[in-house]
C-alpha cells in the first residue's frame, strides 16, 4: 500500500478509519498484486467461517 506497516496494523485493528485515501492505496496494491475482488471476497468469507 506504500504506507508504513504501523499504519496497516492500525487500520486492521480499527484504530484508524478506512478513509478514501487508504481505500485508494489498498485498491492500487490489489491491482499490483493482481488480486481480484472475487478472490478478496472468498478469502474474507472463509476467514469469517473459520471464526
């Protein structure tokens, strides 16, 4: 995402709002990694099911 790892951790823990700035950086990172929205949704669903 081209941000400090501490920022990513704070976003993951909900300590920072997922603002439009971070959303755009996340989308750019996903495009660079070639991860589709479908893959992201499936992974999220599997993680939620595991909990």
